[in-house]
C-alpha cells in the first residue's frame, strides 16, 4: 500500500511517520503533487496548525 504523509511544513512529521510505521507501513513524506496524487492513503497532519497547513496546500 502506498502511504504518503503530506509535508505541510507545519507538523511533527516524524511522530506521524513513527505511528504509521508501528502499524507495518512505510510511509513517504512528500509535497510533490505527483507522489501525493498516487497515494492509496494520504495523511494530512497538523490539526493544531490547520490554517497554516491549508495555506501550504493551496
């Protein structure tokens, strides 16, 4: 399964990556649209920084 964490520049990505890895997946961290669009599962970290994260996505 292709698991991707969107790099918004606003979150602790290592923490998210470790949590996903504990479930047996090897997530990629990327902001490359081609990588993100091919994800089977996409994580959008940054609940505490939602506005800043959305600004980066735009």
